[in-house]
């Protein structure tokens, strides 16, 4: 075989296996929010803002709790949400009323929370955050980046919450759904990071929602397994 023909055949064999670095056309934050909503069958403009009710089994450090979550949404960013944790040691309720975070113990007295715990409580409105992502951000960075999250490369939207915490949303490049978020709250002792990973997606009534969420609070793992989720007008 002539050398020239041999080289042509050689490069034709190699060509399909070679990976070429291509520039990525990054979407805008608004495009990602829209794609994520479409991927789960959610049209916020056509939906009345109402209530989200859910119940879950929560496991943390070997302990198990029953949790009831209710979120009455007056606007995408406001409302009266609370979650009640029930265990052998008693019942406690955490609430978020239009941004005012509170804790109520067995004695019925309401107490204030640290900034990180307040952000953690607000983060328990998981489904509202996934359905109305822009409403959780007071400022949005215009530059979309690609970062690794939950073992995959994801489109990332960063911004600042009304309380001043840094919040990152991660969107799957493949499914377009939100796969989680990363929250960093500044405390006197320094930054307090938390990761929220959305799992176990199921489709019902034309909408796809996550039925499990894993929270990594500086190595302390909370696992929520939902057994009921209702989106009500």
C-alpha cells in the first residue's frame, strides 16, 4: 500500500476516537430557569401561587424523625412555611413567615436562631426553591459557569439571597433539571457551607418532582425521603 494511502486510512481510523475541545455556548440564568421549569413540567406563569404540603422521613446521624412540611405561598418569595419534626424526644416546629425565621419547642415559646440555622430552616422549603429559583435571589450573577456538583458537571447560577447568603443553583446539562444547590452563610466564626442534592425524581400528573434530598451540613448528613408531596392552589 502506498505510504500516502496508508496515512489517510490511519487518520480515518483515529478520527472518531479523538476528543476535540469545543467552546461552550453558556445559557443565561433566565434560560436555565426556564429550561429547568420546562423539564419538570412546571409553568409558573400559568400556576396559581398556593400551598405545598409534604411529609417525609428524616434520618440524621442514625436518628430518624417524622417530618411534616407545609408552605403557604402568598407570593413566589413570601408566605408562611413551617416544618414539624417528631421524634421520641418530643415535637419541635421551625417556621419561616415572610423571611422571619423562628423556632418553637415543646413549651410553645418562640426563639431566635443563628444565621446559619435560619438559612437552613428557609432551605427546608425545598420544592418552592426548585419551582421559583429566581425568587430566592436578591442579586444574580450574570456569568453562568460550569462546576462539578453531585458527581457531574453542571451549569451554575450564583447569587445572593435577601438575607445576604451566597446561593448557587446547579442544573444538569443533560436533563436540564436543577440537581441541587449550595448555600454559604457568613457567621462570626466564618463561612458556613451547606449542600442540598435533589434525588429520586418521579413524574405524576405531568409534573416531575424530587422525592429525596440529601443535605451535607459540614459533614453532618440529613436525608429526607418524602412520602407525600401536594402542590395545591
